[in-house]
C-alpha cells in the first residue's frame, strides 16, 4: 500500500493530492508539503472521491448515520446517506450498533460517494457481548480483527480511543464529573479496562494499530473518549490528560507515516472554545482538529444543531478543520431524515462562516455572487449559491407573491427594488 504521507515526504505528488489541490484552489506542492508535515490529511473513498482536511483548506463537515438496537433499518440509513451526499457533506461516519453490522457497513461504503469513517470498537464490544455474554472477555485480537475488517471493507478513517488509559481511569475515580464519560467508545473501553484491570490495547499496542493503518493507508482519528458531556466538565484534568496522550501518539503515528486527525471536545462554554482549539493545535503539533460541535450550552435539547453551529463557527475560525454535525435529535433519539438535513445545513453554515473569517477567497466569492443576484432579484441565480437549493426553491414556490421579481415579505415595497428604480430614473451611476 502506497502511503500518502510517506509519498508526500518524498516530494511525490500523488493523483489524490492533485485532485484535492484543484478542489481547494491551492497548489499541489503546497498541499503535499502540508500532508508531509501532518498538518493536512487526504481521505480517499475507493476511486470515487478525495477530500483534503487541514490547514489553509476549506473547513469540512462530517455526517453521522447508523442503525441502533431499537431502530435497525438499513434503507432508512441509506436515505440519510443520500441526504448527506445531496447536501455536499464532505464525509460520513457509520456509527451502527444494531443489526448485521458487517452488512450495514458494506452497504454504506458501497452506496456512498464520499469518504466513510467508522468506530470499530462498537462492533468489537457488541460481538463480545453476543459471543461471550460480556465485554470483559473481548480479547486484543478481537478488537484488532474488527479494525482490519473495517479497513478491508473500504472505510477511510476510524475513530480509535487510544487516550483512555488506566491512569485516566484512576483520575476518573477521584474526579466528580457531572456527566462522567459520554463517549460511547470511551465508555466501552473504560468499562473493559475496569472489568479486566488491563491497559487499553489501543494504547498499549499502538504499534499494532499503526501497522494496520500502514497496511491500508487508513487515517486514524484519535478519539476523545473523555470529552466533556456538559459545560461544567469542560476543560477539566481528564480532558486535558487525554489530550496530552493524543499529542504523544500523534508524533509516533507521523514517524510511521500514518495520517492522523485529532478529535476534540463536545460541550464547551463559548469563552473556552478558542483556548481549547489553540491548546489542542499546540499539544498535537498542528494536526487536523475534528470537533463534535462544540455545543456551547446544555439546555438546547431539540435545538442542539443551533448550539453546535454557534460553537462550530467559533472553533473553525480559531483553527478547527473538521466539524461533525449535530442534529436536533442529539441527546433525545435517533435522527430523522429531516434532522439529518437540519444538522448538515447548520454545520455547513458554521463552516462557511468560518471560511470567510479565515480569508478563504472562494467562500467570499460565493457570498458576493449571491448578493449580486439578490440585489437584482434574480431568484434562479440565487438558488445556485445557497447551501440548500431545494429548501430555497420550496419556500419560494410556497409563497404567493405580488410579482415574481420580489418576495412577499415586502412585496411592491421591496427596498432594493425601490432604490434600484430610483437610481435608474435619476440617471445615476452606482
């Protein structure tokens, strides 16, 4: 397997780098240099798509889908996948925990036109429960075999909770967190460690994980298994201890030419968002930062996509590279198709707002073009530049209007129409 990072270090510009560079409107040499340094990564989905994530690039958005033990309908999840692709999500993660997990994953990988990620520890623990009746009997081989199964099936990146260690468990016993461990993968690993008294194999045998990543050019998303699940737990010693470990593992991965993403905190109060991003970037040597949200208040249940977009925009402006969407169903239930759409759009708004603030010229051009067509009331052209053209069209078509030229909020008293006609009558040049 040819490794993107290794080739970039040798000065070899691969086809994937060329494609991604063209998408981002940057030079292939600049992107390859960033990949070589570990500050950007290349996600590849079979021969269908390439996505670059990292410094000086457009902020990317990920969509989570997947079955649950209570709702196991692969067709339902494939509809969510279609929604993600239609709305131009940059990647999708299969978080399935119900049904035939191998079949679900294979179908998602097959149907997806964008890179697919996964969390193999879910399946390893579930299979252990089904086989042995308890997660305690899961072996190290069981876990690594599942990781390889995911990679072999075409998964582009995997979340691995390598930073949850026995030392962290001891800290957790002494620390009175309001919400304990909210990461499902983190909870699985921590529970296995507490029951067995053994070290996390993803940490103790990190070299074995690196060997698998090298074999399949698999991107490792170093998961935040101890992320805060409420703003009261934000930036505590558990979160920071795990982050320090991830920084150490980042260097080891880079030495093995393995690409790495760092996963960041979940619930963070607004004033701590920028310091958290800056700290993660410093401790992990500028590796791409992937955030769930962050959600900036705990009381927004039913509207957590909004709370997440607020935090995501600020975090991305501060340097986060990859935003995982949050839906209105967060903390409440499995997302519906509409929830998926709302979550993607909210995250894409946050990412785009950050792109403008970060000086991305292509993002600014998109806004400028929309504004030009808005001024002359050209609705068809406006539709081409909005994040969700389908919703734009649906709202427009549902309204009874005074004239096709305006909307019915102001009708014939449209401010832009009035001033535009006045200027023209006066013969002024603006």
